[in-house]
């Protein structure tokens, strides 16, 4: 205990003593001095004077248990209700074990009997040291929480910046590349009509086919950059993605939705949900070795959920704990941008990824502020009109 007192500045302490007996107050002061504590002690007797005294800062609070019209436990509750972390020691002429236990549960640092105050100074120093450690931990926890929040906000900002940049690039492809391809198609069509020989007409037709392939490639690139199909709704977009995935990979893919049209989705939620399903299906095709996959979209209890389940080989703990497992980490970070979360369960029979997004909360204001709202493109009137990813006629 000597080491504790030697390592605890300041030597002089401000002590608030809740005590109605002057002699007991003097006895407490004597024992503090004997224990090496040079204390400035201020005594209060009732609740009103305690309330006034608590406007100031104290290094230690000592309180009798039995007070006129008041109690030490009530004083403790008042101190803690004000958010003050000052050490609190209950000192009483007699105190039962049940009361002592209750006091400790309510936040008291210690309890002593007036008949044995030799432990007062060591208990006071220990309480002050423990309190400083607790305050330091709380400050460290607060700093860590703020740091995590800043990292989360940075991740949100980066994600929204990426989506905005993708949308800008997609627009440029549509306007510049699409415009150029349209002009080339018109010119080639004119040349085909005025070709002087069959050989030239054939070469023009080949050029038209090349332009058509370029058209399809630009549509695919634009869709990957910014899924225009979301303008038709999240459920139709996921239905189209699932069907396309099945046709491309040969994996049996099934889509189910609780609603054909989902209501009250903040502007960023459909895009995050779509990207989640897209990434999950990509992981299935690359790693799962699955023959079946299902995508389930539900909206219930104010929560939007997307569940992607496959019957592949599953993930082990080592896969989930990989330091560079950016795919799974990206899913979590993307979900956090809209206040959601991702649950993963996996075994030898397959893997299930679930995205859950509350449809109300402070995050909705964030995503409405940063995620772009996409305007609908003019409807196609030619043979490509059934392509939900089209951005207009080229």
C-alpha cells in the first residue's frame, strides 16, 4: 500500500464528507492525516447542501449511511446520476452485509465502519487510483470509438465516391462512345446502301457486326459500372441478375421475393443491396464449386434482407480469418454504409450470406446525401427494348 500512496499525486486532496456528526467528521480528518493524506475536507449534512456542493470537483466523497431524512445510498445514487466518477466510500457506525453489497453494486468504491477507520487512508488512495484507471480506460475507449467511427465514415465516403465515379464514367461511355457508335452505324448503313460491288457490301456488313459487338460491350461495361436496371426496382433487378447468372455459369439459380415492389427504400439501399448480391454470386462462381444457388429478398419488420445460399464446399475458419480477405470485408463495409450488417454461416453443405438493412435510422440521411439518384433513361423502341440494362438507343 505504501507504493500506491507514493505513486498517487496530488498529495493534497479535496474531500467532500457527508456527515451530520461533528465528532465523527473530526475523527475522519485525523485518520486521513495519519495515513499521509493532506486533505481539504468540506462537510455537508443534508441533500440540499450536497446538491450545492456537487457543482464543484472533488477527489473523494465520504458518506455516512444514516443521515437525517437521507441516506448514504441516496447520496451515492445522486452522485452517479449526475455522471460524476469521483470515488465514493461509505462510512457508517453499523452497516449490514446486504446494504454493503447494494452499495457496491450501485457504484460505491468501498465501505468502512466508524469503529475501525485504520483502513480509511489506504482505502481512499486505492479508490482514487482505481478511479483514475477507470477514467483513463473510458477515455481510451472513447478515443477508440471515435477512431472507428472516423474509419467507418471514411469507408462510407470512399464507397460513395467510387459509385459516383462509376456513374460518371458510365455516362461518358453512353454519351461519347455511344454517340460515336451511332454515327458509325449510320455511315456504314449509308455505305451499304450505295456499295458499288458485292465485295464492298460484304465488308460493310462485317463492319456493322463489329460495331454491334462494340455496342454490346459498351452496354455490358455500363451495366457493370452503374446498374441502370435498378431503375425498374430492386426485385426485378435481382431477378434479372439471378437469371443471367444461371445462364452464364450453368449453376441452377433461383430467385424469390416477398414483394414484387419494395416500398420506402432510401436512395442508396437498392444499390448496396444489388452490389451485395452481385459480389455474393461472384464468390459462388469463383470459389464455391456449387451446383445450386438461391437468392431470397424479404422486407419485414422494418428490415430489408437478402439471403444468398449455395450448396458448395463451404468456408472454413481459416478462410474467414484471412488477413487479405477483402471480398468478405468489402461486404461488411458496404453494408455499414447504409447502417446494415452481414451474417455468414458456412459448413460442408454450403454457405449462406445474409445482408440485413434497417429501413429507418440516421444512416438513411447519410446515404441520401451521398448516393446519387439515377434518372430513368428513355425507353427503347427497337429490338433491344427487352434489354433491361439498356441506356438508350445507340
